[in-house]
C-alpha cells in the first residue's frame, strides 16, 4: 500500500498534474497535489523545473519553491527552505533562482531572485542568498552580533487581547 504523504506520491501527483491531457483528470490531480502541499505547509509549484526530484530528508514541511525556479540533479533540500522569485520591477535581482547539480541546502535557507548557484555547493542553515555562488563553494552566515543592555528586559509573552485591554486602561 502506498503512503499518501511520501516523496514518491508527491512525484506521482506532480507528474500527473503537469502532463495529463484530459482536463477533468488533470484538475483532479492538481487538487490532490495542492491538498498534499497544504497538509505539509509547503508550496512547490508544479511548473518549477527539476532535473531530478531533490532529496527531502525531513519531508517537505515548510518548503516553498517558485514556479520559475530550476533545480539541478541530486540536490538535497532540508525543511523550511525558500527558493523564490523576485518580481519587483525595479529590482536588479529580478527573476528566478537556478541551482546547479549536487547542491545541499540547509534548513531555513532562503534563495531569492535571479541567483545562479553552481554545482557541488553547500548552503548553510538560515543563510539568505541573493548573489551568485560559484561551483564547489560553501555559504555560511556571519557570526551573530551580541547586543548588551545595561538594564534587564522582560521577555514575558503577552496575548494580544491582554495587550489591547491594558492599552485601553492607559488611555
């Protein structure tokens, strides 16, 4: 029995949604495909070009891939990754990302705009890539900045309705 969440099922639905010639059946497969995407909190456009289906070791929870993106062979994409288009008309990076072969994308990474990622590239967790990356490179984030404060601050969570009520009392 086939699992209804797995990568093989994702590939099956994507292929049927893209290439079925009979319109009512194609709509059925699109509906099933988008239901699977919603269930996983993902948005992988069927129109994105994939030379081979990437490996999704953690499933496709939170993965967003725009329609114009191109993904090479043997890529690994971890959870919460965005491979998105930049559609701002006055932006110099307007366009869609292109990933080479054998690219590893760490969790939470964002690749935005007309970016060309070379072959055998590793992109670290939570990196934001907006410039081209050459072959055989590793992209990592800079060391985090530490901002010291003289006074202690409250990190208590306040619900919105409590905040609104306290604001009404002060007015």
